[in-house]
C-alpha cells in the first residue's frame, strides 16, 4: 500500500543548491521536466524548485509522446529539459528526422533515476548543442 512521507519545510533549502547549480537554472530559463509529479523528482525538482527560483515551467498532462514533447519544447522555447534516461533513449530512437522538423532553444539537459549512457549523451550533443551554436 502507498504510504505518505513527511517532508519538512526545509526541503526547499535542500533542493535549492541542486536546482541552482546542477542544471544551472536562471530566471530567463524555461524549464520542462517530464517526471511524474507523484515522485519526489517530479514534484520538487521539476515543479517546486524551478518555481522557487522564478523559472517558468511547462507541465504536460499525457503519456510519453516524443513528438508532443518536441512540439512543446519548440512552442514554449524551453531552455532546460529534464527526464529519465529511458525517455532520452526513446527520443534517440525516434530519430534525427523528427528533431530536424523543430527549432529548439534547449541549452541544458539533465536526468535522474539511472545512468545516462555515452551513446545518448553523444546523440543529444550532436543534435541539440552543435545545431544551436
């Protein structure tokens, strides 16, 4: 059975350094985190933390749909994207052609939950960073 967890109000003090320095969020960023808000990373690191820094967030209600994610990232000029490595693998599997149909502003990617392999990092570096320089 699910059980509740009690978190103190000091949780914001704990996640602030991560939010400020790991993905390096700034007030001019637009953050899109795909993690479910029912999980700690989704709620605190993808919603509460960015908002506490004054960073606008994108919330998508729906399943993992790569084209929908790319459409949202383009439409709202997302600059910082966070998701689990499984999603990054699915984005890579969707291919370069889908990426080329969009114009992105994303400069920062982050992930959590499991290791992000070198192949995925190389793919995103090639497809996003080198295209946006």
